[in-house]
C-alpha cells in the first residue's frame, strides 16, 4: 500500500430543528465538534482502533464495534460504494457530549466520511457525502433526518426536508446574528424522544407552524429582525419535549427578556439555543448560564455566528 498515513477531519456540532423546522432545518455551531482520523489498512473492512473522550481518555460509553458506531457505519458506506480492495482504520475523538442535543452522532458520521473521502484517489464533492453520513445518523436516531448531518457537513443554516434529500439548500444568513447554545448537564436519548412524539396534530397547529417557518426564513433572507422575532417559535414539538429539561422554561424566559429573538430546545434537548443580534450574544449567554446553574444544573456554552463553517480536513 503506497500511503497508510492518518488523515483527520473535524465536523462541528449543530442545532437541529432551529425551533421552526422539525427535521428540516439545522444550524452549524462553532468551537465544538468531533474528529475522526482514518487510514488505509491491508485488512478488509472498517475497524475502530480507539475512541477517545474530550479529555483524551478512552471513551467509556461507546462501542468499538464498527456496525454500532455512526462514524464507522458512514465511513463504511462510502468505502464500500467505491469498491476498494483494502480496508480502513478509524480513531474517533469525541468533542461533543453524548445525548446532548448537539448533533453528536451526526458530527461523528460527518467527520468519518470526510476523513475517508480524503483517502480516495478521486474524492467526492462534499455535497455527495450527505447520503453516506445519513446512514450513521439513521442508526443512532432511529429515523432519517438531515438537520444535524447537513449543517455539520456544509456549515451555516441549512434547509434539508426529507422529500428533498439528498439535495439540501444552504441559506444565506445575516452577518449580524449569532446563536447561543447552552448544554445543561442532563441527557436526552434522541431515538426515545422521537418515539414519544404524538402521531397526530390539528390542522390549525400545522398551519401556524408552517407560517412560522415561512416567516422565519423570509426574515433571515431579508434581515428583517421583527419577522425573525415574530416567527422563531415551535408550538408542535417543544411543548412535548420541554418537560424533560426542568430548567428550560426559566432559561427561555431570561433569554427573551434579555433580547433573544427566540429560544428553544436544540434538537431533542437537553441543550437550549437562542438566536439574537451578535452584540447581545455574550450577555444572553451569561444570563442563561446563570439561570441554568441557579436551577441546579452545571452547564457549558458556545456562541457562534450563524454562518459557522462545516466539516473540513485538518491534516494530511
Ligand atoms: N430533528 C431531530 C429531532 C434532531 O428533533 O428529533 C435531533 O437532534
């Protein structure tokens, strides 16, 4: 084999749903993500050599079996599709907490395919990697939704409804807006959370939510802050999930009182995000964290511009 050096890719965490677009809208965040290092091996198939946690210690909670990890499932799907003779070995570095609502499984899947793609003699365009990354995400969350995988792959705010896949649409965002993401020290299993959602909804609620999605997207397109503020709402899913995050109501209230345009669960939670003008972001981050801690939950936080970058290869 001519070259069996490791190539490392980074994929960022993400906010699924962005309140208004369940399963169809996602936002990349900055400064936290997963890394996957990949190299070719003589053996066939995909092997996970090790998984490390954010402290660089062997991860205690994730299986090393290649068919039980989103990075290796996705990497394997890409590798098999190319029909290459040799195998691959992966080292996974988890920077995103598990069951945090920050797109942890999606980021591993994306970093896996981006690293393995870089091993190919003729790498695919980034947009062609989505369907491989979705295989891992489907394993983890028990359903097909691209609202974490898509922003983690291409960055920024992404429209990715199921009926359009594998096509996705990157939405241009105003320069002056930021997201604030707070991760309370709690765990929510996305697959279980999805299973417990109601199956039927009233027509009036569906119409209301549709108008919120349209109004929010138009507000983003036109940089119309009052349209964004009036429409960044979820009346369908958030009310069913917020009781799993006891600090949610107070954190949302304090975010809005301090100028956030909207605040909701990130994906299935427990993480909570707000969108605001960038000039207000650090203050909103600080009051949300203070409230979270007062409610008895330690937390971590990140502030990102709405156009944060997607996955990239770090080293060759
Ligand atoms: N759209 C998904 C959900 C995102 O809300 O279940 C999970 O991170």
